[in-house]
C-alpha cells in the first residue's frame, strides 16, 4: 500500500513538473560538439535611401544596404572575423554586445570614410546580441539604420524550431534624437508583418530572436493566443520564465519561444503607443499538411531559419536606392535653393559681422551648450567665410540646403565657403546635430 502511494505521488509529481516546464530546452543529443571554426563576414557601411513605410522614403545609413544590417551568426567558441568597410560619408564603427577586448569593441577606433577595420574575436557567451555604430551621437547613427542582430548558438545545440529575427528600430522624419519618433517598427519597415504575416504550424516551436535598437522607453512585447517563454536578455545561461508580455529596454534583447495548439491569426506587437506607430503584426498559424517536409515545411526534428525569407521581404519593401528622392516633410520642404531661413525670425541683435567662425571647445558634449561662435554671423556677397575646428573632436560644416559640406574636420582643420548670393544660409554639424549656425549674406 505504501509503495503504491509513493509510486502514485512520484508519478503525479513528474506529471505536474512536466506540465510546468518551459518550452525551451537544449538539443536532446548534446554528446557531439562540432569543433570551433572560423567564420568571416564582410560588412559595408553605405549611405542610401529606403522606404520605411508606404510612400515614405528617407535617408539611411546602413550596413550592407538595408535596415537592419545582416543577421550574423556563429556557434559559441567560433572565431569571428568581420571585414568592416566604411563607404559612408561619416566615421562609423561596429560595436558588438558580448565578451571581447577593447580592440574589438568598436568605440575608440573610429573608421573614417573610405577606410576599413578588421574585428577578430571569439563568439561568447551563447545568446542573442546586437551590433551597432558607436560614433557619437550614437542615437543618431543607430536611428539612421546602423544596427543588426548577432546570434551565438550554444555548443550543445538547441531544440528544433522555426526561427525568426525581429530587430526593433525607430525613425523620425525631422529629429533623430526626439523621444517620440514618427515610426517604431520591426526590421526597418512599418507594419510589414501585417501584410506579410509570419507563417507557423500548430504545435511547432517558434523561436523569436528579439533585440531593441530603439531609444524610447521599454514597452512590453506581447504575443496573442499563448503564454510564451522568455530567455531574459537573450542569454542562454538564463533559465526561461513563462510570460504573457515581456519588456525589453533599449540596448537589450530577449529570446521568445511559443507554440499554438490551434490554427489561426495570432497578433504580436509592442503594447502601448508603438503598436500604432508600426509594430502591429501577426503569425499565420496553420496545420501542417500530411506531406510536410521536416525542416522545410515544418520544424519537427530540424530547425527552419526564416531570416533569408524576412530579409527578402525587407529588401522588396525598402527598395534601396542611393539616388532615391527623399519624401518631403514640413521641415525639409522649404525652398532652400532660395536660402529661406528655417526660422522666419532672426534676432538681428545677435548677428556679428565677421568672416571668421570657430567650432568651440567642448561642442561635442550637448550639456556644454557650446556650438559655433559666433552662432549668427554676417558677410557680404562675394565674401569667403572660414570655419576653424577648435574642439578636440571631429565636426562637419554642412549646409541645410546641400550647398556646402566640409566633410570630416579634424581638430585644427579649417573650411572655407565663398557666398555668391544674398540670403540666409543655415548649417549644422552632421555628427552633433544640436550644433547649428546661420550666415547672413547681404
């Protein structure tokens, strides 16, 4: 009798324990580890224009021509070599989250236009990471498109699943440092997975690699019709937890795993304001057909990597075009060719008559309140105005209307511009957009 009760208790205990187990698990057969290998990628920073929503084309700074950049993948212990080429007009880098030394951190070794750099590191630990440009102002370089996902698979492998990559980004048509951007989207295009829902099969494990490359506050990632598992911060060492919604903050990641018992259309989105700005999407869950091929049509014993499918959808929607015409906005539609000021009011008392202008020391730090000195200067038609970079950081002198651009001005460099027509000429530093100035030519 006692033995029977104990056996029943053990059986029930195992049943309830199994019922509460998270979906995530490592591969059943982890006895065979593939030896570490060397994986080489080439990533090119390049300027282009992309559509980010129907009828909205914007200037974009990209890795390999799209937003986000390519999804890079390796196995824990692999040597990863990335040949980074900067074909953009500004300095850029690739900063990876994860373990590595300072030479591979992508911060202090800024890569100037036309130059290249080699990142060489061991992929560790196992998990989901991001990479992005870390040239200041970092938020501007990220919002303009310089970011992507980096997946490091565990040595022991993973349970077979249908795998998707979702990289949350943001874009504002007028100010890339604003807290309330015009668009919040997955993989560079607003609401793209509403028109192109993500396919899945009933009782098939779906694994989402999700990274937040935005700047706004954390919002909850929600999947309809299921309680899903979350691997916190995307680190496989972390035990998964059962969640209905999970908040991921800017610069962080998570791995979500879900299943659906019945076919249907199951939404996923960011809860709150972002769902109205471009993150509304859904899974199209269907029963697998009797002739479904394992690893192709349904993930049973073999995983299905959906990234190439996702990438092709993004390319078709974004239509990369370096010569594309940017959609006009209220801030960019004024007739700059007539040198109309961006502000109709200019305090004449603040204008200083001089042909010389400095980039002040400390201008690269927003809180310093330093910029161009004088901020408003006046000269005559035919005069040449000279700017001198007296800061310790790199700057540009870039006109609002595209008339002139100094390129990268290193400390001590000068730039000259001769003005042949009267008018107001606004300009800024592309690296530090809070720095603005105006030249009045009479």
